[in-house]
């Protein structure tokens, strides 16, 4: 039976100082003074238009992403969060994450964002190598990254995350492991560690850098996994590692096929309409000029049909390392778990998945070969 899942909110702030050559997100280089007040006004109007999707729920998590949200003043972030809370109640232990880059955070701002209501910072470090930071087009240096982590540690946040990348241009095994060691010394409760991929519509796609070969990438990944575990970080998602109790609840809601409103330029949402027995995906106007001039911010609304729901659920849920309750599948899709019985049997026969009366669980092989696992359900 379809039930209402927990509700999150994603807020997109699209501006950054400059576009990184690997980035395919909806981001725009800063050109002059940012329209902070006007954009916050638009975000709140956008949310007001989406209130019919709330259906009596509280917001459990908020993620302010970009772009570089830390380009906005703490006072504007506080006005945004206050405005959101005036429309939708917050859960008692709400997690509010904001992305930040070390090159856009002044030391005094750390406490200001915390006082504004942000409970968790996600700091885009990517590497502690000066050479690699230059190749990635980052505007900060390794020392700024270290200071940012130290300030996050002492500024009242409940948690903070450091983003690291591996498989960087000309990166050696030793350099990749050194990044993990340096990050761990800064004691972040959460680490995101993911491989650089070359995406279309990026500078790296038109001018590809020299990346490590597949054998080197595998060695980095395998040994990095081992090192992170030894350092006390549990892998709970494909690219996310946390000390016990510090998993990112916002991302977990994504991967459990929960609901989330998406506001801001190009923001995506996913909502369940219980009375209509529908699941919808929403997309907002992408370009800042069009978004700021709009009265209706939704660019598109797409229904996730009953035929599409099983694979959509599994594409998300297989990112998590935890066992999958069969009841969760039924509550999030509104379908009997028996509709995927054939795919489950194929996955079991290939030792990608195991099953008991109430749960499915990915094997070690299944966790390593998620695309092969998903192909059993296509």
C-alpha cells in the first residue's frame, strides 16, 4: 500500500565564483553582485506554490546546494530558513545542510551560518594537493581547506562533511591515499569520497585530461575502502562514509525513495500524492533570469508510472549498503514486492543479492557491481 514517506527539502543556489571544468551541475559563474534578496524572495514564492505537496508533514531535512550557497550572506540564509519554517513545520531534530567551498568562507561566517540555523556543513575540498586543485579549477588552496575544516569543527555545527575526489588527472596511488590521511586528521564526522567522472557539457569532456587507467583506479578504490574502514568510517552509501551516528539523513531519504520538494533554479523534486495514488517528479525553471522573472516556477511535472516505479525505487535503494525491507518497497511504490520476484531470483542466482522472509540484502559482489544488479530488473 502506498504511504506518505518522510519529507525533505532541496534548495538550489546556482551561482559560484567560477565554473569548474568537471562540473555538470546547474551552476553559473558569478558576474557582478548577486541578487540575494530577490532570489530568496523567489525561493519562498516557489515553495509557497508547492505547499499542496506537503500533505500535513514536517520537514525532516533540508539541503542547500549549488553552485556555492556560501556566496550568500548568513543573514539571507537565516531569512530563507525562517520563511520556510513559517510555511512548513520543522521536525524537532531537523538536519539542515549547506554546501560551502573553502575559498568562499570567511572565518567569521562559520558561526554566523550556524546561528542562522544550518546544522551541518558540506565542504567541497576535493583534494589537498595544490597541483590537483589547480587542475580541477578550484579557487582555494590546501591550507584554506584545512582551516575551513578546523573552523567547522569549532563553530557549533552538529556535523560536517568533507568532499574528496579520487581518480584525478595524473593522480598516483600515494597521492590518493595522502588525501584520505590528511582529511582524517581533521576529524570530519562524514566523508564523501567519489571518483572523478567525465560528464558531457563540461570542459573536461571537450578537453579530456589524462586520468589513471582502470587497474590504477581499482587499486585506489580497493585500498581507499580499506583505509577508510580502518580509520573508523563506515560506508553506508556508494560514495559516503561516516562515523557512527553521522550519516547524512537527507541523502538517505533520497536513496530510500522518500519525498523531497525542490525549489530554486533547475531543482528537482519527487513527491507522493496519496489521494491520487500518484508519484510525481518536478523540475523547476533552470536559468536564473527566467526563474527570477517567473510567477510559476515549475518547468515540468512527470508522473512515475506503476511500471516505472520498481526500477526507480531500486536505482535509488541499491546505493545504500543497508538491507532493504520488503515492506519499504511496497510502501514507497504502492506495489506488491512480488512484482520484482523474477529479477530477485536472477540476482540471487548471480550471487548479487540474498533474501529472507522480510528483507533483501546486497552481497559484497552486488555492492561492487550495482549496474549488473540493476540489469536483472530491466
